[in-house]
């Protein structure tokens, strides 16, 4: 009996090479590109909201600076995550 191997197309942080990572457009493009799996990272804000953000700080991927856990959801989602996109909440 042979072993079948499947190669999975995983969209790391969405289609992050073409859209701002961990944003809704990155996830939507990954689906259009027929990704088998869309990977995202989730972090908690100071007021308990769950946002999609890879790094502990917002410095690298947004217009802001500082640790996400030290911000409220309103403060974090007001930041530009690239191309006018916002940091999405997990519920989004």
C-alpha cells in the first residue's frame, strides 16, 4: 500500500506578500488564490479584545508604536495597518 502525500498551500498571515499581513484583504486574496489554509495570529488588547496581529508590538506593521497589550481595541484599530487597512478583530 503506497503513501499519499499532499502539499498544502498555506497562506501565512494571509496573502501577506501582496496585501498588508493579517488584514481582511490579505485573507480574502488568499482565498481567491485557493489557499488550503489561512494562518493568522491573535493577540489581546488591554481591554480584552482579540485582534489579528503577529508581533507583540504594532511598530513593524502599522503606523503606530508600542505593545498591543497596552492599547485598547479602539486605539489599536485606529492605526493604519498598510494601505489604509485597519487591524481586524478576530470576530471580523
